[in-house]
C-alpha cells in the first residue's frame, strides 16, 4: 500500500470521527442549552418564593407552608428539577452511546482516537 492510500484511508477515518464528534457535541449542546433554561426557570421560581415570603413577613405572617402560591411554586420547582435530571441523563446516554458505537463499530479502530491501525503497525511509536 502506498503513502497516498494510507493518507486517503486515514483522512477518511479522521473525517468520519470529526463528523461523529460534531454530531455528538451538537446533541449535547442542545441538552446543555435546555439545562440552562431550566436552571433559569428554577432561579425565577425561587425568587418568587422569596418575594412571597418577604411580603408575608412584612404583613406579620410567619407560616408559609400552607400558602397556595408557595406550594404551587415548590411543585413547579420539583417538576423542573426532575426535567433537569432527565436532560443530564440524556447527555450521559448520548456520550455513552457514542463511546459504545465507536468502540464496537470497527474492531480495527483504536478506542482513543478512532483511527484504523494495521496489525503490522502495532509497535509503531507514533502517538497517532
């Protein structure tokens, strides 16, 4: 096999790896953006609870556990925290799926870089 054949084979493998990684990063980035939005919603609800408690204290109230507005906000926060956990799990599933796919897609690929390796090049000291 000539140098050009090796180069073509390696460039194809590198291109495939870059394309796969880009797709993975886009899916993860989308979930991270969702996580950011959910986090902002949670912060907003905490702020609303703080406002309700502050106004209640100014009115002389000290019991807020039965206040329907506070209970509604607490319920919303709990739902958003569950959504947050779902998004985090989705990110892990995407990453795990890509790791498994890269590791199982071609037994001739090295797991760390996804570059094909000939059996006669196993002792090659090059890091790539």
